[in-house]
C-alpha cells in the first residue's frame, strides 16, 4: 500500500506529469528536461528525484551523463496501468504539446549537464 500512496503523491504534481510525458517519448538528461519544460535545474532535479524515489524512473550513466527513462519493469510490478492512464489523460493538452515540441530541439549541454540527483 505504501508504494501505491508514494506513486499517487508523485503524480499529484503538474511538473512531474509533464516530465513523465516527455520521458515516455525518449530518455533525457536533466538539461533536456529543463529545456523541454522551460524550468530551472533545481526544479527539474527535484522532480526527477521524486519520480525516481516513487519508482517511475531509472537512471543510467553514459560517461558524464545521467540519463533518465521510464522504469517499465518497476511500474509493471506495482501499478501497470498507471502510466498509460497518465498518457491518455494528457492527450490533447496544449502545454504537453509544447513540451514535446521543445524536446525535439533540446540538446545536452556542458560536460554531463548537471549532477545527477539520484546517484
């Protein structure tokens, strides 16, 4: 029950829903999340950390880069339909469409962008 409560708390924030949505499209580093959502590094890292702690994300290192993606294995074991519900709920939202547009132009900047929030 605790995992389910943690999952719903993580999804109760607009920024975290937007992050999940872009990570459904592709794996991203912190600076790509920042550019896609037009938010600060601290806000991106804090929200990535919340999603990571709730079990929605996994992080892998690629050289200096910390790359985040949806942790489908963990989600399937806890609440398999939750991410699909989020995806369908966000369809047609103008902000979400703008995030995805910016994601297409986002690029990794600097050596490793920013420090990983979940090391």
